[in-house]
């Protein structure tokens, strides 16, 4: 019944297209999941004479949040970050991406500062190492310095509750044993 | 007096009713022999066209008169927009372009209803019925999910402006031309489905499918070429084809349409391969529909995509399922009933034509594979990957090169039974000349394998064309050769010209991307570009920074070029307007990038593109070939004339 | 110190620079600009694209190969950034599919053509069939037969002006009549309005 072949092929194609409707072609999953967080040594935003490196946080579970004063979506997630930092569940460190120091400090004083500290990635090189393509992006890093989760775009209550916080809980429990 | 938007709205509803009538009664009438129902087909189709045309005119009127109470106008136009772009903005949005689609379909419907004296009424009834069914789908889609006449209250004072990329003559011409082609394949589709419904694929079907397919193909060729040219001068990076999903969506029907034209030639002559021809006719239009889906559903990332909405995507997908799925079910059920026709040898012109069919079909399938593959991998949860020009260029050239080679042999081979030794003998000089020229010519500039391959194919096609013509002229005089023959040769020559253009520009183009200050000079190719300075100019709805670039060749100034960076008043969008100096053997291309440092320094992209216009000139030749074939007198002389049948020999 | 050196190199614009730029642009055309709607980082005006081009430039100056730079980018952004998909088990179907289809298609065509060869020489007409065909051609007002008449006339004219030779002429006429008969006979089965009319006219 070779004349039915085109029909079968089309059915497969249609199934594929239907499946495609539920996907977002713009979401790019990170290849860095379960890989060590790339090292860097950047000047701090508050005291540029001092530097910070993720090495210092081995043994802790923490969030690295990329943001900029010119980024509109960053304003969206900011209240969540503030709430998260008040809850003291997981420390938030900021990567100020391709920004101007004065603008960044101004932004923080206006909007509030949820970060333990910030580093300046002025030319975006560290961002490239982390695979940043559009701020804001947030990385969850574990005690061994391995990236466990990446949030593309602003943090949402749903992603926090359903994904990030549970993972944080697991990671914290792990080493307690 | 109701507003034009209201009239337009009602016109669409009327069109839907008429299309529903057109889609149902004639087909039922043909099945039951009710001539009154059969007779409804033509008037229903023609009145549907009038209703859709009225709706279209109303929407265009709203745009031209700046009626911002219509949401579509407010979202896509602005009072500062020049008149021609206000008109073109009618089809600048998803809703508007759907209306254009529907208008084209209605136009083809009316055309079929008028130019069909040679076909039995029942056939026409079925053909118009199938087209009516498709019209119903699009009209329903518009009225339920994408109404161009939705009102906006309160009425804004002005609109959001048309995307600057679309504010261009290309926008006025490319979509209508493309849609004429794209949608035109619906006629061949309707003929095929009508034939399957009746259970008969007879000689009349084969003969009359051909001109309709040719017309659609010709329009699509022009539409694609225009899209490519428009992209070239508007995108600012000098590219002319990117294998973007939307470009592929128009190219796949073109490839299948080309296969269809050639397959129809065999089917008409020998009555053979009917089921394959029918499948191609279904496939060509199906690919048009799939393309329409891809552009509007958000399933793939593309420069061209309209604002995406999965709900709309679902509707179109459902519609696709019914139309394509339905026709393929019909195919599976009825295709085996059609006869095999006259046989022909394994080596014959027919088999060369069919090999070319296989190659074109594989090429189309490969483009589909590459376009859909990221989706396949994502749906199977195997991650995300991209398939871009490096893949398509490799695969497409590999599959099409043999087809181009066959292009030379096919027209020379005898019908029904050809002999390879004889073909080899007739073609050996053409082959030798092509090989030698292809190897030698590139040394003049710089030898590159792909340039050589391109030249080999192009010269081969031209040489065999000359050979065929000179052979024919030994026995026949120039005037008595049918136009169809000239059409074929001109179209094939067009292919050769396109190949030359692509090979040379890809092999020998050069570019410089650099920062220049006024007074600086740089050489690209054998030309010297001197940046004189910047100027501020005003357009009807934009402000622009214009650079003056003097171009020298052998020390003498040959042209002054003025690339611009425009900032549109309403949207604030910036657009690069490249300056292009066109000439038969090369284009010079200068585009402004970004401001760089003090002293009026800017980054420039300067390109030397040899033979690039040959690509579009070749496409134009192909279209002319199509027109020539169309106007062959076999389609023009009245049918049913009595001919004296001589005694059998 | 290293970045100062780099800066000076970039500023001095020696003649070899254009080769470097060309190499940068050529390689950049292989990568997707992630913030754009389907453009390469060579063509895009986005900041990220400019940053990545700069990154590529510096790596090339440092002596990295195209393959190493490609890996650098895909390690950070995933395979999605590559316009040329890697050849790996999950892309075998993509890279080898077209050639498999081509081979299968041409083979299927060959088999089909060969299977029909046996009918090639059995296509002659009996006197009876010949008479019947002539009658249909002459008298039927069926539009389908009109098409056959036109084709017959074309064969005549092609022979007259010399496009085809005697042997082809004979063969084509026989062919045409046979096809005509096959079509007209197959129409006898189901009944539709035209058939009823045809039957009455013969």
C-alpha cells in the first residue's frame, strides 16, 4: 500500500509541528549545568580596589545574578530578589554586566540592594564565560562550585518555589550528612 | 454611511458565506449529476472574489486615510508614513497579509472560473469546490482569530508606525508577487484533488494543469527573487539568501513546483507517472500551507516571523491536517486506479525528466529536513541545535549539481528511447569545452574549486542549449519552433546565469569592516573608497546621518555613494540604508555601522560583489521562459475544432 | 601588559590585518547571534555580537584554530550557537539523510522503469482497435478527446516540419491511439453525466 506512505509521513510531520507549538524556540539551555562555575577575579562594585572570586564561596550554596542598570527586565525581578535576600535562604551575589559604576550604584541605592556583594564585568568577558546572552540571568552554584541550575530571564515566583528553592534545600541537606 | 471598516467586516462575512456555498454544492452536484448545483460554482467563486476584493479595498482605504479607529491601522501605520507605504502597510501585519492571501486565492478562483472553456463543467465544479474549501478555511481563520477590522476604542491620535524595514519599494511588490505564486499552486492542487475525487486523471487534466502551474511557478520565481534582492539591499550585510525558515518556506514549493512542471510534461506526453504528478501537485501547495503555518505560529525563530501566537498556530495546524491530510487520504484511496500510460525506456528523455524530478524532490525534502530538524531534536528532548547556511549550502549544492548536469542532457535525449552511446557522441564536444573553460577561466582571477564547478555547470547548460538549437535549425526554421521550446531554453539559460552569479560572487567577493574618519581611504577589490564626511538629512518620517563616500578606480572617481543611518521619528527605530552602486559585472556596497570614537569616526562595512546581479537577472530570465511557455499557441487555440484524421499508415 | 600590546596591534593596522579580519568574519558567519532573530554574529549589530567578534579576534591573534574557537563558543552557549551542526549520533539523520534519500529515490526510479520495459514492445494496435480509435477521434465531442486531437495534430505538424522522423511518427501515433482507447474504455465503468452522453453518441 505504497500510496499511503505520504499520508503517514505527513501525520508524523503534523505531530512534530503540534509538539513544537508548546516549545519556546528562544530558550537556550545552558551547557554549563553540572559543570564547574567558570573562575573569575573581578573588582568589587563597592570597593574597586578589592576583588572577588567564586573560589571564596566553596562550601556554600549561592546564587549568581547578572544584572545592569540599563536592563528593563531586571526591575521586574528585583522585588523577588529583595524578598529572597530578606528571607536569608540563599545568599545572592551580583554580576554587574557591561555597566557604568556610577549608574549601577545609583540603581542599587534607588531600588534597594539584595546582594551580599557585586562585581563589575565591564567588558562582558565573564558574561561570555558563563554563556550570558541577555540579562537578567541567574545561576545556582553548589558547595563544590558546580553550576546546578540556570534561570534565563527574570526570576519568577514559580521558578523560585518549584525549582530553585527545592534544589537549594537538597544541596544544603547533602553536606549536612 | 457605515465606515469602511464596517463594510469590510461585512464583506468578509459575505465572502465566507459565498465560499461555503462554493465549497459544498458544486462538488455534491458533480457527484449526483445535479446540473443546477454544478452551475453554482462559477458565480459563487466570482462573487466571492468581489466580496474579498471589497474587504481588501476597505482595509486599504482605512490605511490610506489614516483611520486609526481600526486596530490594525493603529498598530502598523502612521500619518507621517508616505502614501505608498501606507498602502503597503495593508499587508504588513499578520491579519493584513492573511487578507492578501485570501484575496489572491479568490483572484485565482475567479481566473479559473473564467479561463476554463476547455474543461467539462463537472471538472470545473470540483476544482472550484476544492478552492472554495480552502477559502472557507482562511476566511474562518481571519474572522475568528485574526480579524483585520477589529476596532480600537478610544481612537488614538496616531499610529505606531510601520516597521522601518518594511518601508521600502520591496514591500510594495514582493509580498503580492510571492503570494500570487504561493497561492497559485492551489489551482494545481485543486485540479489534482478534483481528479482524485472523480477517479479519473485524463489527458485534459494533464494538459490544462500545466498552464496554471506554469503561471504560479512564474510568479513564485519572481516573488522569491524579489525577496532575495530586497533582503540584499535592506539588511545591511550584503547577503542575498540565508536559508531562514521563512525563505525556505517559499523555496520548497518552488522546488516541488519545478519538479511538477517537468513531471506534467511527461504525463501529458505519455500519460505516464500520473500518480506521481498528482502527489507533486498536492505536495507543492501543502508546502505553501506549511510555510504559512511556520511564519505565524512561533514554532521557529526567523527574521521574518510575524508576531507569534500558539493559538493561531493550532488553528492553522488543524486546517493543515484537514486539507493536506484529507487530500492524502484521498490519494491513498484513489491513486492506484489511474492507469500506467505508455511505457518508455530506462534511458529516454522521459527518464531524464523523472531523474530530475527525484533530484528536485530530494532537494526539497532536504530543505524541509534541515528546517524542521531543530524542532525534531527539541521535541525528542535531545537538546537544542541550529541548522544554518553551512548545512544547507553543502547539501543543496551536492544534490542539485547532478540535476544541473542532467539539465544539459535531457533536452537533447530522444523521447521514449534514447541511446547512451549516441548521446555521448553528440555531447562530447560540449562536455570537453565546458570542462576546459571551467578549469581555465578561474585562473584569470584565482582558482577555486566551487567557482570551477559552478562555471562547469553553467557553461555545460549553455553549450548543450546551443547544440540543441543548432540541431533543430538543421531541419526547421526559427519561426516554426513552438514557443514552448523557446520558453524551455530561455528558462534553462536563466538557470545557467544564476549559477554563474552565485559561483562568482561566493568565490570572489571581498569585504572590509573597519572604522574610518573623514579623509580616510581604504581599498576593496580594485576600488578605493574615500570617506569624505557626514551630513544630516531629513526624510518624510525620519532623520538620517548620511556619509559621503567617493569611489575611485584607477585613480579616477567613478561614483559618489551615500549610505545612511536613519532614525524613524515615530518608533525611534534605527535602520541602516546601504548605498549600492550597481553594474553588470559588480556591485559596490557600502553600509554604515556604528559611531566609533570622536572626529566623526564611524564603522563601515564595504563590500565588492562581482556578478551578484546575475543571480536576479537569471531568475528574471527563468520567469520570462515561463511566460513564453505559457503563451504557446497550444493553450490559445480554441478546443474542439475538427481536424481531418489521415488514414492509418 | 598583554592587553596594551593587543590594543597597539589593533590600532596599528598592518597590512596583514585584513587577512585577520577576513578570517574573523568568515568564522563569525558560522555562529548564531543569540539575541537576534536568526542572524550570524558577523552580520548582527547587537552588542553581544560585537563582543563575540572581538573575542574571536583576540583568540585568533593568540593563535587558536577555528576548531578551538568553535569549541570555546559551544562550551559556553551550547550547540545552539553553531550554524553548522556537529556530526554526531543525534545529527546522523540530518547529514546523511539527503544522500540516503537520493540513493533510495534514484534506485526506486530505476526499478520502476525496468519493471515496465516488458510492455515496451507489445504496443501495437489491431485493425479493429485502430478503427475504433479513429472513430472516436473523428466524432466525439468530449473535451478530453479534443485534447487528443490537438496532440495528434501536433504529431502531424512535428513530422511535417521535420522535428521527428518517420519511425517516431509512426510509433507516437500508435501510442496516442492506444492511450486514447485505454482512457475511453476505463470510463465505461462508473456512470457520470458525460458518460451517459458519450454512450448515446458512440
